[in-house]
C-alpha cells in the first residue's frame, strides 16, 4: 500500500518554525499498531491520519508513543494539505470527525481557522514534584482537563525557564505569562508533555483551548494574539466564543512523499 505523506510546519508562515506535523492520507483503514509505528518512524510531535468520509474526514492523531484525543497543529496541517493539494476547494469548511467530536477548519485569507472545544479549569495545589520545580516563583496554578496551567510572573520568566524533565515526567504542564509591554502578544506560553513522549511541544493548539479561558477574565477580553515561546516559536490569533475556541494560524509544507507499507 502506498500512503501519501506530508510534513507541515504549523502555526507559522516560515519553514523550520512553528510545530512540525506529519499528515498521512489513507485510502483504506490500517491497524492501530501500524499507525503508531508510522508515527514513531516520523518521530514528530504528532502525525495525523486522514480518511475520507461522506461528510468530511475521520481524523486521528498519534505522538511517537500514544494516540491523542485532541491536537490543534496537526489539524491545521491536515487542512493545509487538503487545500494546498486541491483535494478540497478553498471555500469549503472542512469537517473532521475525531475523538473530541466534530472539529472544523475554514480559510481566513492567509490563515486557517480551527473551531475547537474550550477547556475550563479549576484551582489546584501543585503536586510535590511541580512545587519543587517552580518553588515559589509562580503567580497562580490551575488544572484543565489533563494538564496543569502555571502562571509565571513575567514573559521573561517563561522564555528563560529551564525545565527539569525528570520532575515533569508524570505531568503535562503549560507555563504562561502576560506578554511583555513592548511585544504585540497578549500572553505567551510553553508546553511540556513528557508523559506523551514530547518533552516540549513547539506550538500547541489544545493548550490554547485552556489558555483562552484562563486569560479571558484576567485580561477582560475574548480575542488574543498569542505566542508559544519554544525554541522554534509560533503564533496564533485566539478567539473565545462561549464553549468554543477559534484559533487562526498559517502553515507551510516542507516535505512530501510516499510511505510504502
């Protein structure tokens, strides 16, 4: 079986920035073990697998070690591949059936807009390992679905943070802060997902599903320009609309080819 494969840098307009994702277009179902093996072979933060359905696409995401319930950048990459290769018309809103329900993607000029579920949060006392990691150098901590959100005192504290991956090995953790006064960003963040086989994810759509609900009451607004301050870096426009989060970003293809299974 031949499988069309693309590697796309998402949430950026420049190659080698943003978050790399693999996108595989399947003509027939494959065993989960094969999908996981392809994702491990790619060794990218996520590999997306697309299968055509009558009203859209079945979309699944795998890290090198596990299947994910929700992934923003690989969804953005998937929509980009479908439009760039003329598999769908630019005016069509794409529908993706996923483990997190129906997700959509639409063209917004140069950007792609994703419609994702918002994630609420609750106050939390950090576990011992994370208290040891952050000591007293944080402003607030919450828990959202499957990850900790830890606000640091400044954008410089986020960009200069040195993670201890041993202390993070059991926890998914987002660190965040208000954007610097001289920057265009409302807030910045970094995301560590060691239990998923991804020490630091470059740019994370799912993290912004909870960052939007975190920052909305603090900043008194519903629309944000956000930056994820990983070494690769990436930015997006984020809009909180009730129980949904809209995320807009660009993408660029850097590799295309074929898997021979």
